[in-house]
């Protein structure tokens, strides 16, 4: 009798040993692996950029030709508004300087002249009467008006330039006191190259009183010419 042969390999198992078997993957995981990854959701379509709704959030390179033109138009318009605002502000400051803060402004000349009238003893006597008075009892204002604000603001004046280049400033305003009221007339000149105006005439006219001069350089010059170079019997060279 021929001996038996084993054609299959012989597996020898040790006592207490179990072969390692990889656990089967869950069905859901296998299905997910086998299926393809879904595509990302489509990007929502942005609103077209116009001159009105452009906020600058969309990058320049993402704009179409028409949208770039719209943004350029909007920015140009905004720049124009800024320049107009700057020009208007500069104009306001220029007017304020020329009319209020400059030493040659009407307001500055008015304030200096009114202060000289208030401090002059003769003007105080004419406007406030005899006795002890202060300059605060005398008020000065521009052209009369029903509006007190307008009355304090309107000052009649004019500036002329003669053939030699000398500027002439003429101004008048009104003063009032407890005893009387009158008009102050002044004439100032500024020669070429000079910074400030200088008084030629500063006079107070009150009804019933002789004109009172605080400054009378014009009258002095005319008196010299009329007397042929003599004043109070003295020849002035």
C-alpha cells in the first residue's frame, strides 16, 4: 500500500494563538471611498459695479472694462468734490483774514478808530457830557439798520489808488453817547512798499458842535500850501 501525501500546506497552530484578521471596513466608508468627491458649490454671481453702488471692495483686476470706467468716473467726481471743498475753505479763510484779522481790514481800522474816539477827552465831553465818564458809555457802529446785528456789521468804506500808487482809504461810522451822537470820518493812506495805512484825517462831527479833529494831517498840508509856506507867521521849508 502506497503512503499518503499531503498536497496542501501544513499549518501548525500554537496553543493560544489566533491569526490576525484585519477588520472589515464599514459599508458607509467603503461607499464613500468608492464614490467621487462632490464639487464645491458655485460662487454666487456678484452685482455689477456702477458709479452709484461702487464701494471699492471688488479688486481692480476683477472689474470689467465698463466697471473700470464707472469706478474711474466715481473717483474723479469724488476728487473734484474734495478740491472744491478745499478751495471753498481757503476762500473763507482768505475773506476772514482780509475782513477781520488783517491790520488793514475794515474791521481792524474801524476798531482802532472807534477806540481812539472813545479815549479822546474832547470826544468824551461832546458825546457823554460834562463830568466823569468812561469810554464804555460811547458806542460805535456802522450804517443804521433795523437789525442790530446788521448795524454792527455794515461799515461804509472805499479804497482808491491815485496815479502815484498811493492807496487812499475813506471810511465813516457813527458814535453815540449819553449826551449826543455823531459821525466819525477818516482818511488813511498807504504808500507803495509800506505795510500799514496811516491816518491823514480822523474827525468827529456832532450836530451843534464844531468839528473836532483827532488827526488832521490833510488840513495841515492844505494850510501850508494856502499860506504860501507860512503857518502861524512862520515859514516852513
